[in-house]
């Protein structure tokens, strides 16, 4: 895997072979970032279920000012830290914890985000649970977006005060971009 654009373009990202992860492929990532490119400059991001950190690193490469990465897998946590160090990224914080604990922690730290990436394991209902918790804790800024990736459009269930502003299908993957009303 590589960073596909921005200041870190061409830099290698480790972790395509992490157990339990399924990295966003380059063509999907390129299309996804094309859809959100105007939201990225100077944004504060959260890459929840980060895996290798692929999405958050891409956002930082394209001009995000800071990114929080969270994954409960210790090997993923180590891989994200290695990727950040190898690329030379300092504007990031990596958390190794369950996604619900992470969301509560971020609320306690009074954080909120311009962009949240949700790409959880496919055989779960974590997108719906995470969206409800993000909404409950008011973690998304008023003009913020949430980027959801799943193997089924039916798993992207969101609260009534969110709207889908874009959605795309890439083979067996669905990408949905949500905005808070």
C-alpha cells in the first residue's frame, strides 16, 4: 500500500497483511478522497477502526492538520505507530482501545472532528453503534462528515439527524458519506 496523493505521495504504508483487517484498496481510496477533498484542508480527523492507519494517513497527506487513530488490535496499534514514524508524521495520536471506550475518551478530552472514518470489520453492526455514540456524544462538528465503508449498504444505519450526501459502490464495498443536519 502507498499514500496516493498529497505531501506523502508514494510513501509506503505497512499493514496490508494485518490479521482481521481489510485495507481500503487504492482505487477506492482515490475515489473516496476525491469525494471529500474540499473537507480535508486543516481538518481534525478520527480514523476509528484504523487498521494500518491508511485513511488517516491519506487525510494528513492531503492537508488535514491532525488525526486520531484508534484500533483495539495491538498489532494494528504498533503498525500505525511504525507507519507514522516511517513517514515522519507527528500531527497524530494513536489509541489502542475498544471503539466505544475511544469515543467516550475523546468526549472526556473535549474533542470533536471535521472528518470521521468508520471502516469496521464487515461482519459487525459497529457502524450503526458507532454512529449512534458519535451522535450522542456530539463528536462531529457542525459542518463535519463521516465516511462509512461496509460490505452492505444495509449496515450503514444512521440517526435521523444525519443525511447521506454521497454514496458509491466499488465491487462488494459501499462507501457512504454522511453529514449532520
